[in-house]
DNA sequence: AGCACGCCGACT
DNA sequence: GTCGGCGTGCTC
């Protein structure tokens, strides 16, 4: 008898191990590692992943697998191992790791139904609920307030039973097709016999005589200028018939991609690509750090490396930050590799994601371009993994399992013995330090293509501006430059980092700032709805007229949301045509693309936006880039704030003058002499690296030390603090003397949704026991996590210190 | 997670 | 003496 080891979909520490089940006879072939099954678990059924099949078990009375959910494994053996490693690394449950590697729709859906086993022998009220039916859903029972007690006794008596159903959420899109139901000559005969007034039916039949193939109903309606009822009439005459066809949703259906061919490589590209090609040829695992300035042609290096991989019959994964996964980017890959490419990103609907994933699973594509989770693409013959903009924070998942795509990439690179290429103009400090120590191989591309200079950066001191009586958010210099460009019919990108600079409401008399009563952060003013909203919870109130604490009517909103900047800008430069891009204007599907197209087609002079316009965009007519408030980011409570500022400024600057026209960058700041600002304006990464490394060394930050952040939250402030203190104590006791434990301290955002948040941090160099200690601590608090509304989040090598 | 088992206080 | 509260523990 063969036995399957199954990880069940019950994310608790008590069930975080495999359970043994008998494989039903005849299903031995189907039930292999990596398939999903439905298994009886206690009184119900749950979904589970088969992780192994063996011959014997320590357990005596095994139950039997209920159903197989997949015809072929959804996880390869490599991914099963990877999942185990991932769960261990991130102190997550195995089931969480496996779920994270698959598209949403493969998660199980659970249903409960009640089945009547007798005829008319049920207690009255149950009989009423059933109303003659044999089966009702449990939801209906609950909705109509069924008597639970009576139900239980009926179950005991055996007159009803509860069925547990495990389903996959996946759906296959079906499209209605119409096709001839008779031989063509019969159709022709029918055509002759049609009454004279059946003009439309005639048109349709003639259409099918010309093209007898099945055709989508919607297309048919369009082509023949007809309606459903006409088609139905022909179906009723048995001349046509309906058929359903399963199709892939193709998110890029209405886009055509111009075929591109490899460009000749520049000297520096050639120099950078050679070691990558060698590693591909020798099937050798190595991590490359491709440090190339904006516009140095990194993408072409990626493309031609992939070409080499495809030529060897292998597959490629390309990770691109979520935010940069623009149509422009997709076009470059689809243009070169056509139908070989699958694209995975969050803007796709769950169904579309599933279809793209299926193409990979069925080996219909060889290249996947996608955001973080695309690193789990179920390829079995990987030839290269590329992570573009390696320093981007979106590669770290901010929920369980809190993994970093780079670490997963390294794991898979080792498994497949293939190169991993990390590309960036501003590598993460940790990565560059590793490259300097030869852990990674450093590939430098210091020059832009076509010998173009980086645009000159001008720093404007806003304090000076204030002293001269300019209280607006635009310096004289910036306005001047904007007007100049508009006159020359050139385009401008204005960048605003919203974080910390959103429109908050303050009383001018008493200085009181309107805050969320639950989260302790400033409320944001939304002009369109005239509401004050909290960004962390759902709290919102109408805009106030008077200050709640001093009654003054001098209460106003401050700060610069993009909306406000747009208004001010129109006031200063009335002739400007502005495209505003922020969360509000890009919420609708496709809005993002539409706005960019508008700008691309020069229907606007200024592109004004937040974070999202900083990356990957490439407009030839842009000659001026302005950054309105550099400081917002410098002052975040985060040891990486300088690094983030440097990265951001470098990236933004790269948007100007990428083509024939010379570009210019203007940075407005209150912290002119900060090294991150100064060195970013000089494009001096190496110098910045040295300076920042000194700081990191002094304050014991990465890459000199590793960090672990533990975040505790509880509705009771004292409790949250107490638990954090206890955890700090336990860590102090069990970790080595070389580790430092900071805290407990309140988290930078002290309260979210009426829960108090405390944190502690471990700084260490080498603590091999750390993960098992933390796992034990979590287990110790398991009960309270379950019942007492306590949460403990553990984040190894955190990006987000909030 | 869900559910059964089991040990204590409030009731016919 | 019984019903039902929820604290405890198990699911192959």
C-alpha cells in the first residue's frame, strides 16, 4: 500500500508537519509529490500538498485521500524543497510557503453542505429548511438561523450528514463560439429556402459558407451587424450550433509587439556580458552584480544573455520591480522573444495570472517577466535568473513568508547551476559590499550609451528661497526652467515623494494637527470628497471648519499632495498642460497606460507624480526633471533613508535627456549639504558607498551587522510592551554575547487600528541558533496569539522598519 | 481552523 | 442531579 505525506492547509504550529494518508487504489499514478489533494482532517476535509510518497507509516490507522485536485503536480520537487527552506528561513509554516509559490486561484475554497438521508423523518424545523431538497448549503442553514442543537442530534441519529467540499478557485475562461451544424451543401440549400424577409439570417449563412470555421459569437455579431436573436433563430432551425471553447485570457491581446533584433553591443556591454555567457556555457552558478548607470544599456545585456540561454534550450526568469513592469518594459521582452514570454504582475486579474502561470506550467513559454513572486515560476531547466533594479524594496515580501526574491534566486541558481544577474544603477549597499569582497562578481558599466553625459543637477536651497520671501513650493529657478521648456515645446517630469508630505490639516493658531484616533498618524485631506482619511485604517471624517481643541477657524490643510501641486502649478504657469499620476488617478485598470500615452504623444507638457514615475520610464522629449522636496525621504525613521534618497535621486535624474536633447535636473531641498543629496547630484555612487559604509560601520548596521526586527502588537499598550520586553529578555539570554538586542521601543507608527505596536531589534553577525530560538518563543506565545489578540511579526533582514 | 472532550457553576 | 459555560488538545 502506498502512503502519501501531506502538508495540510491549516496554518498553525501544531499542524506544521506532514500527515500520512493512504492513496486510494488506482490513483497511485496520479498522486505524486507536488499535487494538491483533498484529505479528511478531523471532522472535515482540507486541501493539502503531497510532499512525498512512501511505502510505510508509523501510524496505524491511516485515513484515505479523498480527492486529487491536479492532474499534474503544481509544484516541482525543487519547489517542494525550496518551500521547506523558505519556511525555515522566514519562520513561517510550510503551507504558507507553498501557497506563496502559486497563483491565488490555486488556493482552496471550502464549502460545507448538509445532506438529508431520510425522507420526511426530520424534525419540523429542519424539514422546513430543506423544503423538499436533498442538500442545502451550510451557509443557508446559518443565514436562516437553523437550530444547531437539533442539527447535531440529527447528525447523531444519522438522518442528516455534513459534507465537506474542497474546491479549487481556478476557473477556465470559456468563450461562446458559433459553428455550422450541417454540411455546407445543406446550409446552401437552407439559404435558398429562407423566406425573403429573413435578410439577416441570409447574411449570417453566407458568412459561414465563406468561413465555415467556428467563430466567437461576439465577433459574428459584429461582422454581420446582427443580434443574438437572429443567431438563435438559425440555431433553432438546426443550421448552426453553439460550442464552448476554453481559451487563455490574454492580457496583451490587443497589443502588437514589433519584432526587434539584437542590437550591436557596445564595448562595455560586451565586456559585461562575456562572463555571464561563460557561466551560461559552463552551466556554472555564479552571482553577478551588474552595476550600470541609467541608460548604460543593461536591458540589452539581459536580452542577449537570455537569447544565449534559449539557444541552449533552457529557460529564463526576469524579475522587474512591480512599479517598473510597464507596457514599455513588457514590449522590450515580447518584442524580442514573442510568444515565448509570460508576464506576471499584480495588475493582472487573478484569472489572467493563473493563465500566465499555466503557460509556464505547461512549458509553453521559456521566459517569464514578472514581479517578486515570478521567482517561483515552475521551470525545470533554468538557464539564468535576472533581477533588474536589484535594490528595489518591492522584492521583499512584507507578509508571511517574509522572503526576499534575491535569496530565492540564489537558491534556485545553485540548484540549477545557472548564473544569477543582479542589475542596478544604485546597488543595495549589502550587494555592492559583497561584490567588493568577491562574493559576487562585479560587472561595471559606467558610461551611458552613445557617449551621452548624465544631465547636470542643480540643487536649490529652499531655506534661501524662504528668506527671499518665496513661500510657494516652487523655487524661482524651477519655475523659470519650466516656462523655458514649455516655450521650447519640450517636456518636464516633476517628482514629489508623497510619503511624509501628504496633505495634513493643522491649526494655525494652536499648531494642533488632525490625527487618527486609532493610528496616531496625521489624517490626509482628500479634496474631491472633502474628507479627512487615515492611511492605515478606514477612519474618515468630514473636513472640520474649526479647530477641535481651540475652536479657531484658522484651520487649514498643509503639505503637498500631487493634487495641490497641480493647482499651485497651474496658478504659476497657466499655460502648462499637466498629466497627474498618483494613486487616485491610476486606480482604474489601464489608467496608468492611458496617462503615459497621453504624455508620450505630447498632449501634455508636464508629468507630475509620485514614486511611480521615478522608474523605468523613458521619454525622448523630456529635458527637465524637478524634485520638489528631497527632504521628505531623508527624514524617515529608517537607517536606510540616506541610501533610499540617493537611489531615488539617481533614478529620477536618469529620466532627463536620455536621447538627443540635453537634459537638466533641479533638486529642491532644505538639506543642501547632506552627502546623499550632494553625491547624488554628482552621480558618485562609489563615493556615496564609502561614506555610507562608514556610517553603517559606526552604528552597527548592515552590511556589517544583520538585523532581525520583531514587532509585537496588542490592543493593550502595557501588554504589547510587556511581551516585547519578555522577548528581548529571552533573546538576550539565549543568543550569543556578540548579539545586541535593542528595545523594546514603540514602533515608528505607535498605533494602527487601535493596536499598540512595540518592537525590538537584534543586531548580530553570526547566530546560527537564532531561528530555532525565535520559533520557540513564537510557540510559547502561541495560545495568546490565537486567543488574546496578540500578534508577533518576525522579519529577518527587514527593509521596512515601520 | 474546527470540533470533541471534560471539568466547574447555575438551574429544574 | 443535569445543562451548558468555555479551557484544552487533537487532527495521519
